[in-house]
């Protein structure tokens, strides 16, 4: 543990061991923090400037440069590439996309089916490119298993499964308790739904691999270069301004730090823990031989993976939102949140009671007011953006990047419209979040409602979802 950055917390209530807290994420502790690239040396010009060195920005640089090698592309990153959600997520490469049901309502069911098919294909696209470019990100395509542990969760699971089938996912499977346990032995699981369109990965290794690949292609990457303002043909930093016909904002949960964008996407907080490596005997009690990514049907849901070095990395909501759209300091996490995540771990896997937690961290994801991921290029200004992934960004960022590539090429006359540019999330606009203190009060109130709903469902064992959660869904706009 001595090689890890972050702060050891020797006494987290109810959590065995000295937990390393922060230091960006366990993924960086596992693979090492990068040496930072040089900041922007002064005013510069480019054909395309990309603000943000996470998955969206790096994939966009990759696909644009591959399609048009003559383009001068500059990536500007505030800290270092992968510092945000791309280096802190749960390592779920899966086919979920935020806002699909709303897009079906706005554009028709078939349009949403095309969007879902594009997401299904995106999982394989990331796996393909990583292999082709020699990026070892610990990818294992074991699919996605989502479990139900109460009668109310089982009812939601069956409805969810039917909905996924209606969007064309014919290879999805529905399990009873026995079949679910044959994949992963989650205590009290009464059913599960499994999709093959998912993979586990080590996100930092993917980020580092992508940076190396785009630099080898000739993309310029400047780190330690915060962009303070984006305006047509200008990305403004303390060190100079980069001028380009196209300025693409790929900042996800850190968008609120930009001038004029404080209420655009809410930086929602998510937290994670990772255990010590488990023994073969411990894995015998858990199962999980297929290394599926694992989620549940709770309102305040969890997500987990079996890592390449045989740990369990598990996440969920901690403090959901910080007043004024502030973000955390290098991933530090409240002790209460670490305890709550550990309690989920041992509730799912009672045989692991007493297992050591080695690391805890947090990060922010971007949440639009209507919970819809979007990708847009304003042809009148050359300003583009993608994001609002609401926690599904590992794969969605790749689809967004390929769509931004096509939009830029279409606008510049290098190519025409494509299947991607006609997807229903392209050009979607949404109103801004409420000002403070209403934003803070609303988000904290809604997540308190979700937690209370989960507690009631566990206690009452009824088959109907809590009315409190249904009310919260309507207020947030999470479900149409």
C-alpha cells in the first residue's frame, strides 16, 4: 500500500483495515499516476480543439485523426488525461445509454431502437480498437448481470427485461434465483437479467493507451491547462488561447467549471471501494467465474466488477451532490460512504464479512436536467459537445466521439450525413438546472427519497415499487 497516493484512514467504522482514501482512484494506484505533459505554451491555432482529456475527448481525437490525418488537433486537459470520470469509474463497458425512453417518446420507437443497436455495437467497437491498437486494458467480455433481491425489485427487473427486448436485444436472458446463483451467488437474489453486451475493464489503462495512440497519430495534448471559457473559434486558458474552426467540449461532470455552464450539467457524485485480492476459497463462495459486471435493481443502485487481479470493485451513491456544483479534491470520500458501500458488499456476499477494503474514492458524472445523453455540433458557431452520460459513459463516450467525427466531417464538407448523425440524441437540447439553493435541496431530497424507498421495500417485501421512488422519478425526469 505504500506506493499509493491518497490518505490512509485507519478507522473507518465497520470497515476492516486501513483504507487508502482518494489519490484520484484505485485504478491509478494500480497502474501509477502519469507524468504530466507540458501545458499550453501560449496562443496557438488548430483545425479542431478538444476541451477535456477523458474518454470522449480522446476517442474524438482518435477517430478524427484516423479519418483525416491532415487535421491539426489539440487536446486541452485541466489536470491530466483521465483525471475525471474516465479514470474513476467502475470499469463498466456496457450498452446502456441515458435518455433512450425519452428519445423514443420524442422521435419514435424505431429511432430509439437504432440508438440502442448503435450502443450494442459500441461495446464491440471498443474491444476491437483496443486490440487493434495494442491497448491492454484488462478487458473481459462477460456481459452484464443485474439482480433483484426483493419482490419489488423482481417486478422492476421483469419490466426492465421486457423493455430491453422491445428495443431489439434478443440475446438477453432472464433468470430465476437458481440460474442467477449459477453466475454470481448474491445473497437473497430472487432473479436476474443478463445481457452479453458488456465487458469489464481497467479504465486507466484504456485512458493511458488512448493518449499514447493519439499522440503517435500526431495529436497535440496539453495537460495542466484549464480552459476557463469556450466561445466560437476560441478555447481560452490562463496560458493563451487556442483558435480553431471547431471547438468541442468534452468535459462531462466538470462542465460546471466553465464560464456560463454552471447549470448545464449537474456534477453528480459517485463513490467506490475495492477489496483486497480474494483467495480461491473466497471466490468459491461467491462464484463469478464469468466475470460479468454486476448491478442491481435498487433505486439507489450499486455497480461492481471482478477485477483482473481478483478484487471486487463496488460503487454507488455517496454524497450525491456538492453545493454550487463543486467537485471533490482528488477523490476523497466520506467515511460514512465507505461504510455504506462495505455494508452493501457484505449484504450481497455475507461470506466476505471481514475482508479488507484497500481503497476508496469518488468522482463526478454529468447529469442533464432531463437525464438524456447528447451529442451536438452547432454549425453556425463550430461549437460542439457531447456528454451527460449519467454514469454510462465508458461506452457511450465512444459512440459520441464517432458521432462528433461524422458531424465535423459533414460540416466541413469532407463527408455527408451518416447513420450516426441521424440518431435521435444528436442535437438534443435541454433546459438548465435550477439555481442554488434549489438545486442542492432538490438533489439531496430526491436521493434521500430513493434510499428511503429501498429501505421500505426491504422491510415490507411487497411486490410494488415504493410510491416515494415513483414520485422521485417523475420529479427528476429519470423515466418518461
